[in-house]
């Protein structure tokens, strides 16, 4: 098998080097403009207006192949500080086995997408980037990503993660991890684990009345991402979901379920169980919990290091429901291939033959423990907290990757803020927000 892989990879390398030698020089292209950041605490999904996609990648439009010191072709990968050390270690093994160099450039996660948008069309971008599936709407619409083929490894990935990286019927990424929020509570303060949001209200009142803590449940202000599971548990939604994907013409910010969730939130403020007008962000919410001043919150696996370091008792469980089970947003991270890259075949081979293995996926998981999208690694998770987050996300919904999602965050968050300030009725706040969102989508 090893010999076959070497021969297979060598064949692609020879072909790619021949193309690099014979093909004409790439032409220039105008990069899409940098996008505006989304509302505070919201996932990065802002997208510019779509530009005309470039023609299918050919030797005439592809970026020049990167070369190592020996002059042989190599792959360039952009990754953040968590994945970069792992990939560099794996790359050394890859070069030792196959004689091909993998150059890993470390960048802050939040800069990868914007830098890629500028560099890729000019031929200066990497062959592979590591990013989030909700970047697809912007990157695919601007013709910056090439389809990815999982080959005979397709059934080894979580189906929902593969679906998240599917856009207009084509797969644009090899997923490696999923992430979503769950319900976290202090078992020394919470007498009965809430099953519904009405239970959360009752438990919060008992905790405050008994003097166990200043607050029971605590929530980030102006933060739709963490509000979404409450919204869906009452039947609310952001965009209607069809077999083809999210439908931007069906906005659910003013749906009956969303208004019911907003009313629950309003009642928490009216009862004094949440503090009106609070500008509580993620760090302050986490600090209140780890100091014992709050007993329940919604958060993700990124909070585990602080929770563990604090020594505070905590437990992770599924999110409470209401008229139905809560459905948090599920984010998926993965490897994406530059459509302007001259090394697309080599990149595909690298992903299929080297990344899509138990050893590689396990190493990535250990570097940044999030539920793996690779089934063999996911099923072997022994960390009870990570397993609990994975359980909480089983009923989740992929974060919409459509460009229209950029029109949602600000108005949605402002509606929450108006409710938290007790300055507007929840129905009016969310109805007005939905109108603003529809108007913004219509202008795109």
C-alpha cells in the first residue's frame, strides 16, 4: 500500500510539474473587498456582494506552484496557531515518506479568510486553507474555492459535517471538527437539572431567593448565536430549511416560535432574573460563572480551559427545550482548496491520502479538542465534556453559509438588546428586525 501511494503521488507530481513548465503565466484578477465584521459575539459570516466567478482553474489562471529548496513542487497551507504546530509536525512526516514539502504559514484564524480573498486571485495565495464552513457563501460565490473529493473516505465522515461543507450541491471542504454550544451548570447550585426553559426560570428564581448566588441563568447581551437554541426550542428559526438548503426568502426572525422565545427572554428580565440593560459579553458571563455568581449558562467547548482552571464545579449537558428540542448552530471546520492553485490534484491527494486518516485526525483533535468530524476519532472520545458537547449538537443545524446571512446579525442582535433594555415589546422588536433583514436582503 505504501509503495502504491508513493507511485500514485509521484504520478500527480510529474503531471503538475509538466503543467507548471508548459502552461502560460497566470493573469491578474481583482480581489473582492474586505467585509465588515458581524455584530459582537456573532460568528463571522459577513459577505460582500457576489462577483463573477472566474473560469474553471487551468494552467492559464492557476497560481504558480510553490517550490522547496530542491526545486520540487510543494503545498502551502494557511492555518491558525492551534492547527499550525500539528500540521508542521505531520508535514515533516509527509515529506519524509513522500519526498514532498508542506509549507505551513501560521495566521490568526480571524485573518485567514480576509487575507485569502486578497491573495488567492493574484496567484499569491496558499493551496489549502483551514477555516469554517460558514465562509462558503462568500468564498464560493467569488469563485475562490475548488470542489473537494473525499473519494472512498466519504463514509468515514459525519454526514452532517459533510453537508455543512456542501454548497449548491458541491462539496467544498474536508471537515475535521464540529462545534456547538451546550448547557453548562454548577451542580452545587442547581438542585434539579432543567429540562425546559420554564424549568430554567423556576430554578433561577429558587437560586436567587435562597441566596445561593446572585443569578441563576446568565446570558450574553446582544448575542443571537447563544440565543438561537432558545429560539429553536420554541419553534423559531432564522431561514427556512429545504432539501436544497436554507431559503433566504423565508425569514423566521418574526415567526411565532421566535416571538415566543423572545417573550420568555422578556419575562426573565421582568422577573429580575436577568439584569436589564446589561452589556454582558462572553468573558464577563464566563467570569460570573467561574466565580460562583451565576449557576447556568450556554457556552461552547472553547470555555473548557477556563472552567477547568477555575476549579468551579460544573457539568455539561444537552440544552433545555420548550415545544421541541433545542437546535443549536453547528459550526464545522475543515480544509478548503484554492481554486486558483496550480496544485489542486496534489492538494486533493494530500487530503485523501494523508489528512483523512485516523492518526492525523486524532492528532488534530488532541491539539484542539472539539468533537471530530472523522467518525473513528469521534466515536473514541473519552473526554466526558467533549462527548457531552457532541451529544448537545446531535440535533443541531449547520450555521447558514449563504451570503444572505450577513444581513441577519445586526438587526437580530439589536432586537435582543431592545428586549434586554426593556425599552420595546418583544413582538415589535423582532418584527421590526425581520423587516430590516428582508429589506437588506432585497438590496443585495
